[in-house]
C-alpha cells in the first residue's frame, strides 16, 4: 500500500524501475508509524507483478498478484525479529538470527520460481544480530541477478555502518498535518472528533499510522491518564499498576515520557507553552507546581533505561508500581 504521504518516494522507485536501475539493497528509513513496511510490500508486489501498471504498481489480477495476496508467492520472503525457539520468558530477547539470514540468502541465491525477481523484506532490521548482519553483508555485496533486499527500520543508527553503506537509502519523513488529518478522517472507523484526531496525531509525533493505532488504544490511554493524574485527583496511583501490566510495555513507557516532557516544558517555559497531553493541562499545571526538576530528569532516565532494555524480563506490575511511586514523589 502506498499512502498519500509516500508519493515522492514512490516517484523515486518509479524512476528507478523505468531506468532499470533498481539497486539490490534498499534501506527504508523513518519514524515509526509512517507505513514503511506497507511501502516495502508495495515495492515487492510491483517487481513481482507480471503486468504492472504504467506507473509500475502491481495490477492485483495476475497470477503473481494473486499469490502475493494469499501471501504464498514463492519468490517473496519475510524476516522479522523472533524470540528464541525455546524461550519461555514473557519478555524474550527478540532478534533476527544468523540461521534465518543464512536460510534466506541461500534461497535468494537459487533461481526464481517465476523467472523474475526474488525479494526479501527484513522488518525491524535493527534487530539483526551482529553475526546475522555480517552474513547478510555477503549477499548484499554479491547478490545474484534480480535480487531485491528491502530492509525496514526506524532505528537505523542501530544497524552496522557496513550494512547501511551497501544499501540505497529511502527516507520517509513525517507528513504535513493536513495530509495526515484528512487521511485519518477518511480511514477512521469510530466516531472521533476533529480535535481528538489532532490530539492523537500530536501525541504520535505526526505519524499518521501511529495516531491511528493510538485512537484504537483509548482504554490504555484512559488508564495511563488516570494513573498519572491519581496524585492530583487524591487517588492512589498504585491501584493502576495491575491494569497497566495488561498493555504493551513500550507504549506505556512512551506515554509516560510524554507526560515527563510536558512537565519539563511547563517548568521551563511557563503555563502558556504547547503540550502533548493538552486534555490534562490543568492537572499537569498542578503537578508542575510541586515537581523537583532534578527528580523529574532522574525519572526520565528511569523510563529511558526501561525502554532501552525492554527485552529484560521483569515483573511488570512491580515495574509500574515503582515507576508510579517515583512519579508521585517528583
Ligand atoms: Zn499483477
């Protein structure tokens, strides 16, 4: 799928295909929630389709397209981070391992089953282990004919330079607000007001798909808001720890970080400054009056540490209890 904000990137692919100069390796870079993975699938479909349109988009009708729609095309391969086969941990270490890359490269070296391209999409490529990355490097350096490897990442700095330097980079940037808002409006299932759309987009740093996801996560947001404002509402925040443990850890941590940055903004720039959690401005202002800046930054470090070491197995209820306790004592 090509989203309205990806026209420029598609134009670039179109030109490469016209000139028959598609590189063997491409790195699709940009923030989360911009639809890079969908774009990579559209690219794969375009090169595998047997009768693409004039602007090189897949026809959706040929045999290849039907296999692609059924996710059974033998010349398209996907890799994404996986937990170790025998892991029983609730938060296992996710990675893309050397064995999977070896298998992939071996398949890419074989003749294509449909006589055209062989395509690999590696999602969240930053999860490649070092040995997997080294193994992939060989295929990126000497790919067979008609091989296309698409690496998708929102954290390219975690990829080895050697991999990055062997790929053509395709950047995706945050679209203008009006483009995102009209797309969200057109694709929203629920009854959501224009203000709520704006708010979700702001919270998602302008990424439309992340905003869409957020809109579907209303319950999570309500629990998080209740937990973060418990102390000013005269309630006990620890009661929310059990509930928070039901949601994705990363998005709760990111949500908490947005509260921290709102507080930091209010402290540094005064009550008029724009904030992310606009709907709770009054409570955030009340919090800002009692917060100690140093403790706030220590709390931010605590959140970032947990985000960075997200793979460490922890008792989540305990984690939220600790964090909420720190938050209440800022
Ligand atoms: Zn087709």
